[in-house]
């Protein structure tokens, strides 16, 4: 290699080293360990580069990068998902028109493809701007004013969400006096300080339950491992004993074969009858002794094998009972987790899990889908005039009626408080009149339910907002349109149905 080639190679190496240094600086901040090793790599490549040490550092970085679960892409996706959830929450809370319009534009921007950090940061600024506009609005639902009705509504929503969680944990821990007391106090009303304190305590309860369940799962897994280990030991012992028994049987077979050979030789070579009888009797005694020993060994082996199989069977039965018990408990926990404890229909968590799957299925099968959100009109009056027990009974009766009106292919869930949500496959703009007629019959049926509190008959009505899902959009966008239709139905006097094309 001539001098020019060496200089060119050195120049390329220096250029590559400088690029690696700049690139490593650019990607700092992902992991403390990776940042530390990147600093080491930059040191080896700076000034008088030591490529041998740099190669070692690169190998360490390769291992760290392989083990690092977080990448820039996953961080970007997580941030984008969180921003989308935040802006949708903001849209549900804010009532100021300018703030709602800004939130809609921001939500649309969030739905655009965003794969880099540089595109995420402006979106963060837009979301923050939405919150600033909402905070500066005189009637913003998130303003913490004591006499602000929207703030009171937020508090009521928080109480309702907290009440649902408490009801779930009361079912899990019926003996917990504090949870029962908290459930009762939520029905009577809490101050802001008591509400925050209750949230913190419930978080502790949830953490305690999570840790307890993790410990319980660990113990079950440990018992399963021990049982399997014992079964494995029994099987290994059985195999070892079978091997020893086979070797002993082979030895007895060789002994018998040798005795028979001696008898044959004695018969062939001995002409003395008396001596032949004596030798034959001796050989027969040896044969009998060998056969008896073999019979005894087989009997002992069979008993040992039977005992081993009985022990393994008992251990497997215990193992099966433990797994069945744990599986039953997991099923019960899952049912409780995804079922609203008051109305016994799917809760919001169940909706969030099933709705997206249903939407994906409808898109694959090219089946239209619509979302209907139902809100009980003047539900607060029922609680205030007749008590929370009357409100609970009303929600239970409404849930039973709604459940009787949906098919197995449709989804009904309690969204929270006095709101319910329905996913109805098969409905689009083309058959909107049919859907409107069905929901109108459902609305009239609810108003005819025989409610009676404190000897007074009461008619309960609902307002309904409906949106048709558009191909390729997110289900959350359709939900926001349905929520907007619901808001319009309540603004128009309640006890109405508003489809997205009517606003």
C-alpha cells in the first residue's frame, strides 16, 4: 500500500471517527449506561484515536443496545399515544367553543404520521396551548373555581370513577371495613381534601392488591415447580430402578443359560445314572433358586413401580387442583375487572379492550360500525331528591333494559356515571333511518320503565349521540363525534337522538 492510500485511509478513518462522535452526542439521553459507554467511545476516538479500545467499547455498546428495551421509536410512539389520550380527555372536559375547536385541530394533527422526536415536540406545544386556552377561558371545565358548575361536574365524575373502583375492591375484599366505609362516604359526598385523600388511599389499596396477587402467583408457581420437580425425581428414580432391574434380569438369564449348558454337558458325558441324577438335582436346585430370586425381584420391582406411579398420580392430582383453583381465581378476577359492579354489564376497561378489536374486525370484513353514547337526563336530580340508592337502582334497571336490546354481536358498556356506550356493527349512513328508528324505540322503552321512588312515579329519559365510524380513522375520533352529538342532544332539550349528520 503506497503513502497516498495510507493517507486516504487515515483521512477516512478520522472522518468516520468524527461522525461517530457527533452521532453518539446526538443520541445521548436514552440510557445512563449507554450514555456512559458512548462517552468512553468518544474518548477513544478523540485526538489520537485508539481503535483497539474503541472496538472493545463498540462491542459493549452492541450488548447494551441489544438489552435496551426502549428505543427512540418506542418513546416517540408512547409520547404520541399519551398526547392523543390527553387531548381526548381535554375535549371531554372543556366547554369553551374556541378551546374545543383548537382541541379538534390538535387531535387531527396528532392523527397524522409522526415518527420523529422533532415532530413530537411541536405537538407537545399544541397540546400545552390547548390547556392554556382552556385555563384562560372563563367557563373552562377545568378551572378550579369553587362555584364553577363545570368544576363540580369534574368532581362528580371523579367521585363516580372512584366509586366504581371501590365497588370492585369491595367485591374482592368484602371484609375490609375501610373500603366499605369509603364506599358509604362516597355516596354521601366528600370534600376536595377527603376526595384526594381517598384517591391516595385507594391507590395504596390497589398497589397492595397488586403486590399480594404477585406474591400469590409466585407461591403458586413455586408449588407447581416443586410438584413437577418431585414428579421428575420419581420418574428418574423409576427409570434408574428399571435399568438396574433389567441388568439383574440379564444376569439371571446368563446364570440360567450356564446351568442349562452344564446339564447338557452332564447328560452328554456321564453314563452313570446315579451320578447323573445327583448332578441333575443339583442343577435343578440352582435353576429353582435362580427362578425364585428372579420372581422375588420382579415382585419387588412391580411393587416399587406401583408405589411410584401412585405417588406421581397423587402429586399430579394435587397439581391439577392447584392449577384449577388458580385458574378459577384468575377468571373471577378478570370478570370482576371487566364488569361494572353496579350494573353487571361491561365497564369502561372492557369497552376499551373490546372496542378496538371490534373496529379492526369490522374493517377487515368491510362491515360498517357506529357508536352510540347514552346519557341519563337529570340524573343528579334523582340522587338529590331520592338518594343515591334510588340512583343506583335506576342505573341497574336502565342497564337491564339496554342489555335486553343488544345482540351478541353488539357491545354495551357503562362508560361511567350515568353514561352508557353501545357499539353497533352493520349500521352506516345508508341505513341511518333504520338505526334512528331502533334507537328511538329504545329511548321510548326506557321512558316507559316503571320507576317509583318514595311513592312517586318517575319517568327517566336519555339523550343519545350517534356517530358512524369512517374507514381508516381511529375509534377514538368516532367516539368524539358521538360525544359531540350527545352534547348537542342535551343542549336541544334532552330526551333526543342526534346523529352526526344532524349537527
